[in-house]
C-alpha cells in the first residue's frame, strides 16, 4: 500500500509540482478557505453597489457573474504560484486563447458591447414605439445581443445591438406626448372664419386632444387653387394615430356641413368670343 508521501508525489507529478508535501496541501486548503471567504465578502460589496445603481439594473446579473469569475481566476493564479507552478506561461496561454476566441466571435462581442451601451444609456424601454436603423415598431425585448421590434403589421424584427448603438434612434413615447400638424385646403370663396369654425368644431368633438397646449388653426399658405390651413395640436403618444385618423374623417364631414369646398388643383379656362370674325 502506498504511503501518504507516495500519494502526494504521484499527485504532484500529475499537476506538475515537484516534492508536493502534506504541508503544501494544507496551505492550499487554507488559502482556498480564506479566498472563498474574501470572495464572498467582496461579492457582497459588489452586489450592494449594483443594487444602489439604477443605470445597471438590466445587466446586474452579468456584472455579478463577470466579477465572480475574475476573483476565482485570481485565486487560482495565487494557488498555482504557491505550489510553484509557472503562472506566466499560464497567463500567456490564456491570453492567446482569449485573442483567438475574440477574433472568432468578433460580431458577437460587438453585439454584446452594443447591448451594454443600450442597457446602460437606455434610449428606449420595452413597449416604446421606436424608429431606428430603418426599422419602426414597438420594443418587445432588449437582450445583450439583439433588440426585438414588433411592427404595426405584427412582424418580429431582431436588430443587432451593434447597429442600434451606432444608429439615430427616434423614441416616440419617451416624452409622453406628441405634436400633430395637419394641413387642410379650402376654396378661396370660403371665409376664413367659417373654415376655422368648421375645423374647431371637429377639434372640440374629438377625444384624446390635450387642452394644454390648446389646439390652434392658422392660415399657412396661399396656393394656386386653394388656401392652406395648418391645424396644430398635442396628444398623448398612445393616442396619436387614433386622433390623426379621426380628424381626417371629421374635417371632411364638417366642411360638408358648413358648406366649405375642399378644393384640389385645377385650371379655369375662359373663352373670349372674337366678334369681328363672327361678323364675317
């Protein structure tokens, strides 16, 4: 039967340590125990800092995992140094392996970096209606790699975060309300007060229009065949399209009730009779 020293020597040769003794094993066990306690203490401090920070709420789990792995890696290097292993070569091998992995996963890492930027800066949240990188839709999910859009015609589009983090982003919900500018044309024969009254009647009857700022109607342009009226109003972001279509339909009906002609471009041709030729 092998003695304890022989077993230790066998284990030492297996892991590349010469003259492994029982004292070395005990020292390693003590370092593991102390290191475990220190890591728990440090991770508790990290968790408290993460819980206090509102900007990293969505990536708190990832930061916790990364810090935990890094601390255990440092402990493993310290243990290797204690046993007399060459840590420089280990770090060099890990560096080369990390470089190879990063080059092979360049696009993935780019998306992860973009995801971290989006999760920290928060240009949008779930349920916001956003336009970015040629895509418009409601944000359904934000992960570290992709952001999911749901379009108005119910299609899911997964956009890489590396593209979104570098794109111009328009968030239609962030400020809570939106301004709407609608233009209507009326005949030159219709008095301005009559046209304004017809539009104002629809504004007062349409729900979802905010009172502050109050809606206004301006004469905005004198065109070749009509006068253009600008109607400016504010709505809640979620009511924008409902109000938009209601006004388009309501103004047409209101113009008809008030006798206002909604004109279009046309050309009047006047025929002048040549009386001298007619006499011949």
